[in-house]
């Protein structure tokens, strides 16, 4: 059931999870999630909005930090790596447009502007200041998550396209090498094993995040970020196919292990060249 985030206050909805009361004092909240998941910073002066958005994102496997104003936002940015900022337009002190302009002067962190205003002028100004997307309130959690994933995919793809020399040409793990040029597995005895697009995209997602638990939704999103048509079947089917090619005994996998209730983990250490 999607939640909806809004700054509108209506009668009779105070017991509804979507009800948002007035502003609260600045607070910084860290919500722990899976190590290695994208880290989202929510900057909004309404505590209830921060809490609603944080819960929705945490359920999807994101790590979340929150801030109520520009000062708190800068503290979070100074303390750790942030992959995307959800930035409210109407903030006390420095408003969202000023913060967006300041961020863009020295950073390429993706920014999605959030605001109760739906006016086209505000949207255009936000985008001209460097925001990557713009989402007016009220919005549903599903739309928010879809936009976050889309912006992250674009950001990752742009970085890879801009700096192709940074992409490893070959990954090595267990008794295998993954040749990213030929898009094939090469066993330590020299035998090459071809991969389908879906298998290759999934394996890249795994070898880039070894020894981490990745949910099915995360794997689906990571793999589709490389090729929208890469996974036309379920993650479980692709994992089963990869195991048949990678494992000595697919019935007792040692490389791609199932984490019950969690997803999958790629167990070998990975080195690359």
C-alpha cells in the first residue's frame, strides 16, 4: 500500500499515516539499512515528511539520512558519502533553490527537488539551478522511489559513459574471469563460457558488490540500470542459470548463495584489472 506525502492538512485525517502537521525543530536522523545500498539524504523541515519518506525508502533497501535545514544537510554531507539528495524547496533560512545552486557549484550529486508548489515557474527554476528532477507534493511513495531509481540509473550511466577507462576490463573470482569486452566467462583452464544479456548484467551487479546481501529488487534494479531489456525473467531464474555455469555443484552453490528472506550474496573475493 503506497503512502502519500503532502503538506495539505484536512479535517478528519489526523489518525492517517499521511497526515502532516506543522514544522518541527531541526533534527538529524540516521536510519540503518543494508551496507552498500544507495545512500539518500532527505532535506525537509517537516519532521513527519522526513519520517514518512525515510520509512518508505528504508523498506526498499535504501540507506537514509535526514536533515531539516541547510546547516544539517552540510553536516551529513561532510560526514559521509551521499548518492542522491531529496531537497525541499521551502526551507527555513536558505531555501532549496539556494542550496541547490550551492551544491551544483562544487558537486554532481543527483538532486530531486520536493515542493508543495506545482507552478511551472518553480519547476523550471529548480531545473535551471541544476536539479535532476522535480516532484511536487503530494506524491506517492511508489512514484518517489521510481524517480529516485531513474535518476540514480542516469547518474551511474553518465559516469560510466564519461569515464569508460575507469571500468575494469576483467574481474577475477574463484576459478573464473569475467571478460567485460567479450561479455563472457573464462575458466582458469581457458574455456570460455558465453553469457546471455540478462546473465551478464546480473553477474556484473554481483561481482561489483561481493560479499553483500542484495535483495531481489535491488538486483533487478541494478541489472536493469545497465540494460532495460536485460532481465526479461525473474531474478531467481537468472541466478539458477548463472549457477549452472559457475558452480561445481549447482545444487549446493558456493559462489552465489541464497540468503533466506534477504536475497542473494556473491561470496568470493573479487579482484579486477
